[in-house]
C-alpha cells in the first residue's frame, strides 16, 4: 500500500505547489487591487509655471548657458534654484518666499538696478 501512495504523491506534490502559488496570486490580486507600480520612471509631463507648488518662476533662460550663469548667480547669493520644463518653455524656479531676493540677485548680475 505504501508503494501506491508513493506513486500518487509523486504527481500530487507539484500540483499542490502550483495550487498554493495560484491561490497566493489570487489573494494578492484581491488584497492590492488596481496598483500599477512600475519600477520604470515615467516621462515628466510639463505643467504651467503656476503649477509647481512652492516654486515660482523668476527667469526665462533662452539657452542652457544662460540658465547655468543665472543659476550660479543665485547660488552665490545663497538661493537654491532649479530649472523646470513648463508648457511655456524652460523657467528658472525658486521658492516663492525667495522670489524678491532672486530677482534682485539676477538684476545685479545683469547690471540693472532692481526696482
């Protein structure tokens, strides 16, 4: 009788393991519905300049060189900045509470009085 059960368990083991994996997959689909988490980053979609939360645009650079010069001037003034591709083109963005200081620093760098 042990030999008969041995033959049945030989085929039953992989089927049982497959059933457990299938049940686990169904349970996880039920427990976490609609989650499409991807490890691949999506392309950033540009938004309007006003849609960047705490950031506000202070300049519209026409080239990467100009943007780099302006960012360096802001960095030397102690103001952090970032470039953002908006629906209206590239904008140099700073925190909203630092806009007056950033505009003054850029005006000094351009050689114009800020007013």
